[in-house]
C-alpha cells in the first residue's frame, strides 16, 4: 500500500486545518499519511502555487492527495478546490447552514481564528501563562489567592505541563505544588496548600509509569526506584482521599484530557476559548 | 437581538469542537453567542442528558441553539442529532467522503484526537516543554546545541509564550535569549548566541505596544519608558539586520501566528501534529 499525502491548507496558521484533519485521519487505522502544512495561503498567487504542489504530489504518489482546507475567502477556496486532490473544506461545509440559521452573510474575513488577536485575549493568555510559570513547582505559594486551581501530586505526575496548557488554552490561572517526602510524614496537607482546599485538585499516576518517567530523568536513582514511586503515589492518594480532594489518574491521559477533565469537574470558568 | 447559545459536544475534551466552532462563529461579527462545552459525552445516557440541556436552553432562549459536535460514534451522533438544535457534526460531514476516498470504513473509535495519547507523543511533548522552561530567558545557554530554534529579542517581546507554545503544539525545542542593555554596546551578537546564528530568530514589537506591556508590569519605571523601549527595539532591529537574522513583528500577532510563521520560515520539522 502506498502512502497518501495529506495537505493542510489555510490562509492563517493552519492550526484549525491540522486539528480537523488529524481528528479525521486517526479514524483510519493502519493507513500511513505524509502530512504537509501549507499555511498563510492568503492570495490567489499563493493558492495557485498550492495547487501546483498538490497536483505534483499526486503525480509522484500515484494517489490523489487529501486536502483539508480552512480557507475563509471564497475566491481562494475556489482556486484550491480545482486541484486534483480530494478537497474537504471546513467553511465550505458549515458556513452555508450557519448563514441560513443566523440569517446573515458571513464576513469572509480571514485571520479570525488564530490570526490577529484582540489585545484582551492576548493579555489574558500571557498573564495566565506567566502565572503558571511563576507559581510552578511550589514557588510563590503566597500567590495562591489568585489561582483558579492548585494542582498537587508527586514529582513528574504531569502538573507543570497541565498548568501551562490550562493557561495557554483557557486563560485559567493554575498553580501547582509538588509533594516531597516531608509532606507524607503526618496526615495533614502541606502547610502551604492547607488553607486552599477548595482549589486543590490531585494528579496521580501508576507507580510503574512514574518509575519509567523518573528513570529517564535520573537513571538508577532512589528517586526513580519502584519502591519509592509506590510509596509516594500511595501516600499522595491517601492524602487526597483523607481530605476529599478530587483527583485524576494521568497514566493514560493526554495533557488536553487532564486539563479538560479538571476544568469540567471543578466547574472552572474559562477566560479564553480556543 | 437575543443571544444564541452554542454547544460544543464531544466524546472527548471538546478541544476540536471548540476550535471548529470558534473559527466559524468569528465569521459572524456583531452576533453574541453564549458558549457551553459539554465534554466527555461518551454514553447514550450522557448523550440524552446533553439533548435535554440543549432543548431546555432553546426553550429559555427562544432561539434554537447551535450544536457543534465531534462525536465519533454514530449511535451517539444519532441521539444528539435529534435535539432541537442546529446540528453541525464534523465527522458526519467529512467521514463519508474520506471513507469513499480511502476505500475503508473508519474505526469509529473515540478518543483518538485528544484522548489517550501514545507514549512517544506524550514524552516528546513533555521533553520539549521541559526544554523550553529550562532554556527560558537565557538560562542554560550551554544547551543551545539541542535547540531547534533560539528566539532573541528585547524583554516582553513574546519569546517565552512562543517557545512554550512551539513545544506543546509541535514538539519543537525552542530556547530564548533576552537582550539586555549590555548587548547593545557593540555591533556583535551577545557571546552566548554568537555561535548559533543559523538557529536564531528575532522577535520585534512596536515600542508603543512594548511600553504598554512593560508598564503593566512595572508602572512608571525606566524599563517601561517610551524612550527606553524605543532605544531597545531600534538596537535589537539593528542587530537582526546587521547579522541577517530573520525576524517577525509580534505587535499584532497571536502566539499561534508567531509560532507558525517561525516554523514556516525556518523550515523547522514538527515532531508533533495537533
């Protein structure tokens, strides 16, 4: 079976076209796809160049390429649609029904989804990201007042990337606090998070997976030993349980899924929409 | 004009449904939409509950809601499609043509796009994110060997969030180095980046916008003064020009756009696809 080429064509970054195409392609297991993004196709010239690339690739491959497109302007869409590829355009499919429903014409303005950002959105996102970076790994615990959520869990359970993702994707202010061995001495929560129980959310992970992750970082260390990982995970889960802190097992979850589940379960308000 | 409610319904996180819906809605200016995400609709029960919510909202609003859906399984899709909302499903629209083209049935497996991640993807992303955090703000310049790209620019020109975004979205290893006043003394690039010219990419920004951003951070400081901002931006741009370093003006750009343009212009290979 020869390999198909898939093009993501966009007048902007291509993020939406890639997201849409990727969701669809993962439904076809066992198929191999070569993926090419053609971003910033914002003029007729560029669109014609894209068509030449698509057609040439089709000739080389011996299969017609699949083209996922998010071209907002109809004149650009028309050009790329005339290529030899299978043309699947997102606006083509949905703008018509939406226009009918809302009883207005769409504005055909490019660059709204991931283009020129309005400054409030930009600032919110940067502010949330800076907060996540500043309040990472137990730093600036005094700033927990400003946090929407505080993730707690053992080292390498996924706290940092989840906080950053929540900041960038949703503008959520997320801090995190890593348990250390001292935190497992008593039955109390660590002093720095104790007063913030309603904001706490626990991340847990299978000891085996934790061991793998830690071992990549510090091979052969006590920190990466299975007994240490088991002890820490069990102790952390006991704390979650004892104090009624909701928690999620991150072992099989992507960052998107962890973030989304936390927001869903805590009922956190999103300051941004993708 | 009354406000429409828009639902994003997904068997997973809802990220794809939100991305798709948002791209479309921004084409309708002047309309106000209330946005509700219903993630993890992965059973018939949950789907029926979603339908009840959609229908109740339609009754309250006096307008039928708009439903953007990314339900992979046909039985779930059928349930939600029967709501009173305008149903726009992404898989409904595109799976058919793709199945025809590839001559196979789709696997109807949920959770492929942002669900259970394969561990290589997960590790790549975490590794790239850790790299971005470790190599942020001129730290660990010794590690520039591992970098795919090194962003340079004045403080607050957008380097940090762009690096983190490139790591999380594309698995790209991005470091950044902030210019300080000392770097503007001579005509040379700062010593720590000098040997890495092919990896350098400049970020610039309008002095006025820079002043606003800095002023939010340190109001009334010399750092935030317009003369200082003008001096730094001019000096940075001179350095880019003198050493042939490609650069982008971030003043009107979203993080996605900055990242995407850098990857496009430097021809950086993406290790991940969204």
